[in-house]
C-alpha cells in the first residue's frame, strides 16, 4: 500500500487550481453503500447548478486516503475524508510518506467507528478479536486507518487476527455468509451498509467501555465518544463508540474565490442537503472548524468570518 501511495504522490501535478482552467471536476467519495457517495452527489449537484462553467462528477473511491492523495495531486477538486486521515496527511505520518499540502472547506459530520458482529458471537470487546477473521476495511480507506489506530491505541495486536481487507459491501456479504467473524465500518450512525445487514441478520455493534474510550481519546485527540441510540439499526441496542469528524479536504492551492463560493453554496443550500441526508444536520457554521488541527482554506475562512460578523451585527 505504501508503494502505491508513493507512486500516486509523485505523479506530476496538474489542473483544478482555478475555476478558469477546466470545466469538468471530480469529487472523491467512497463506496456506494456508504454515506460519502450520496453526500458527494448532493454537493456535486449543488455546485454544478450554481457555479458558472462548472460541471462536477462523483467518483467512487477507496475513500479517505485515496481522496486526500488525489486532491493534493489535483486529480480531484475536493474529497470527503476522515479528519484523522487528513491530520496524518498534514503531518506526513503513516500511511503518508511525506507531509501533504491539505486544507479543509468545512467539517461535515462525525464518523462512528462501528465493529459489527453477529448477535450470537462470543466477541464482546476488541480484545476478543484475537484468532478471529476480521475485515479492517479496504486498502486506501479511512476505515482501515481508523481501525488500525483504534486497535493500536488499545494495545490489540492485529497480527493475532486473520485480517481481511474488504470494502463495506464485501464486508456485509462476508458477515452475512459467516466468512468473517467481525467487520469494521467507519461511517455515520445509521450507515446504509449496516442498516441493510441488520434487516436480514441479527447483529450487534460492539460497545466501548468508558476506560477504553478514555484511552483512545488520550492517544488519538481527534476522536470523541458518541452514543448511538437503540433502534438506529434494526434490533441493535444502544452502544457507545469512538467517532471522528469527516471533512471536505482540498489542495491548499485551490483558487480562493472558488473555495469561497463552494463553501458559500454548501450553507446556502443547507436545507436541501439535510433533506437528502439526515447526517447533514451536523454541517453547520458552528461546526465548520471542528478539525482545528488542519487549517480551513483561506476561501472557506473568509466565508466563516463574514457570517460571524453578520451574526454579531
């Protein structure tokens, strides 16, 4: 995977630095069974309809890591990504071989780290995963980065597991067929892939203890604890798990005016986005800078300051 990332990073940079250079743009999302894909679709539609000479298509990708790399190379104008992945990109820590010039348009919504097992499984905590067959997410995905980070924070050795590298759709299929014992899904509460599985199989989502959550938050400051109510998934009881904010990641060199207008249109169309996706209720001005460790793009920062000044008048 590291070699793949390096080869992507050293491709010549081109395009997407200003609105005048091209009419066709791409937004990087994730699996079609996740939340990134429909969220990216709504944003692409809004921008395409409201920005002059602007047409955006949605790209299915391995999600956070791939999207972050591609915006830096200018293969995507914007991508959806998990905040901890963007922090790692900025720092140049694994899985990134060097610091990347990333910025954020806005935080979107919190992603919950959900370890799913069958209801009758003998797995009740991450420490029970030893000797089990576990999908930690597709290569190049934020799910995989997050799963590995959480396991490491709790001192759980993934080498003691039989690790599979499956995307959301393949993970749900493997769980349903008994081919794996557990699968990790990092996404919104009510994630479609888990919701669909819960309609045909009796499942559980692992509940994290307060001690484990405190340990994770100490090791990984980008994470918070989130409780997901009973009934969000069919037959699944209330659970608490670590969560990290998703963001819109862009190249630091993205044209300021374009970044400003893209940000403006998100909030001017907030009701349309929320009607399409309930998780968009978290996409607010107050939450714009939830990932404070990575700077807002200057165009996005300009919009935020303008709105705060209006509120203060």
